[in-house]
C-alpha cells in the first residue's frame, strides 16, 4: 500500500475543544462509552465513522514505521503479563502521580494539574512532594471546589486485578501500564526467529491502562488507550546517531506524511529533573490543541540498555546480543518512539476540521463544515447519491455502491434530503468524492464526480463513465 504525501498550508482558525467534542459525537466519530447508563468517566467508543478513521491512522503509522522499512518487524503482545514484569520495569515502585485531597469533599486531584491550571507553572509533574506542598501553600491553590487541600501523596497508576478462582496476593496481576514491555520481553525471541542484525526495530500498537485520577479534555487523557510504539535496538556506539535519526523521522511523519501544519507542532526537551531516571535524553512531540495549547502526543527517548538489563536481572535470561561482525557481546541500547493513539486521533480532528463560508446556487452565504482529511485518512473515500429515489435511480446507485464495496473501497450511500444537504453531510465526515446518479446515468452510463475540497465536478463535461470511477480513486490513492 502506498500513501500520498499531503500538506495543507492555508491559514485557518482552530476549533475549540467544546466544538470538536460536539462535532465528533454528533457525526459518529466518538461516542461516550456506556452512554445509556449515563456514561463512564474517561472511556469512549469509536463510532462507525471514527473506527474507519482509526484504522486508517493505524495503517498510516504502520506503513511509515514498519512496512515501508526493511529494518522493522511488528508484534502484538498480550494485555496480561507476568507481575515480575512491572517490578523489573520500575512501575510497581515508581509509576505514580502526586495527589492531593480536598479536605471538605475528600475528592482527589492530581497535584501537578492543579498547579498548572492555576497558571503557576508548566510541566509541574517533575516536582517532588515537598515542592508541591510549598508551591500550593505559596500560591494559596485550592481544589476545583474552592477548598483547601491536603499534603501531596503518591498514587500508583497501575490497574490491579486478579486472575484465577482465588483473590489473594498470589493471583494479583496488573493490566499493562505501558505497551512497550511486551517488546522488551519478546526481543530475544524476535531477534532469533527473524535473524535480524543490529540495528533493527520492533513495533507494536497495543492497549495500555492507567488509573488516572484527574481525567479531562476528552480523548487527551483516558484510562484505557492504545500506544503506538517503536523500540529500536542499536549498537551502544551508534545510539546517539540513531536517536537523532529517529527524531527527524518523527518530525517528518507528522509534518510531511500526515500533513500537519508546522505551526501546530513543535519539539520540547525534557528538563533534567523531569526526565525518567534511566533516560539519557527525552524529547516530546507536542501539538497545539486549540485553546488547550501545546500538549504531548509522542515521546522520543534515549533509553540506553536499562530495560534489557532489568529484565535480564529479574528473569535470569541473558538478553545480550552477540555481534558477529565485531566478535563482541553486549546489551543493545534502545531508542524509543512512543505515542498515544487517542491523542493522535484528537490531533487529527483538530488539524483537519474546517469551517468555510461558501455561496449557494441561490447566491446565499452559508457555512460549510469540512473534515479536510487527506485521502488515505478519509473514513469514506466515496459516497453514492441518487438524484431521486424513483425511476430506477436508487437501484442504479445501489448497484454501483455494492460494486465498490466488494472491491474493498470504503463507500457510503445516501438518498435522504436534497443533493446539497447530502454533499454537506459527506463533507463533514471527510468523504473525498461524491457520485451523483441522475437520469443521464441511465441513458449514457455516466455520472458526476464531485471533489470535496474544490466542490467541482471533474471529467469530460463534468461527467465520467461508471467504469472509470475506480481509476480516479486509484489516482488519488497513489498520489498521481
């Protein structure tokens, strides 16, 4: 599969988070989970349009990071892992947030979020408990309910459960706190069966779970999410150069491949005191989420050999690599690129949502909402619209629609309302092309093919043959 490189360099005003939430829930991108029971905090379902966009984003990520490269393989790891995994990784002892408690309501809040929301500082997550307490006292920071708060305490984010018929310490397990641990545990087996030499990478799109206390900002912070990980195993002497190469790779993925405006994306290096203790360097790719501002969507980390060292120590398994070229044995270093899928999905909604003023056929001004997604991300590539429901037009449109679906083309069918309203509905969900089946179709075997962005009909005299529809889609899919 080949994807088109695209870019949108026209200036536009980003939507607000409130507008994105309303739009995505009303148009079938995202539904609050368990909505008929009043919802369930920080959990969401991808609707019929959203799941198609989700799969296209996954395919784009997979193409860029795995299938287009010769030095990458992919695995899919289990959600449950041996509890020792999380002890070795440091999650049981150190995977925690600082919380404070409202002294009146006894509700708990993340301390760094309270400090950041008060405008005192950014990136307060690096503060120690003592520094948090001092900052809250100095600036007289209250809870969201306006009450005084307790001293800061650590709260582990791993989600606990039990496996087996008895619920005791022997059956205690954890849902994955981060997806990448499967890769470290499967590194040796993967290297052996694929006969890979360094450098090479292992990729995975996997579920992760965190017992977040403060959940807000829609998809940005949820308790269940997917991570898109690349763990690249390198010779220690080449780690710095590979790290810089992957940083350049990630920038190109967002700006050149997905078409994200460079004005909306930036790098931020972790300060020394906020960097994970094992990280030799760490940078975040940040995106401008409307009024929320720049927030992390992906981290690029120079992890050294920490992860393989730890799992080798706790498991007793030798995870070193024998380099046949140098006749040396050493533990590989790891360059990590780890992004949250929900944030990538939300980024896409923010980036490609447009409101445009257009003039109707009657000369009236109206606002057109467009999800201006590049073709390879568009949930629906084409929609079939019969001009009328009678005289065989619906039947002919349905016949074309069925044929496209059988070819594996993501197509929609819509016969409700005027053609103009149907165009608008398809524009809103990002459908690239609209085909209108009219009376000339029955006589000449031709249709009109209208492009979402230009709103123009293409072809000879604005019409094309039915059998040529696939050709136009292929041209856009392959960027010709």
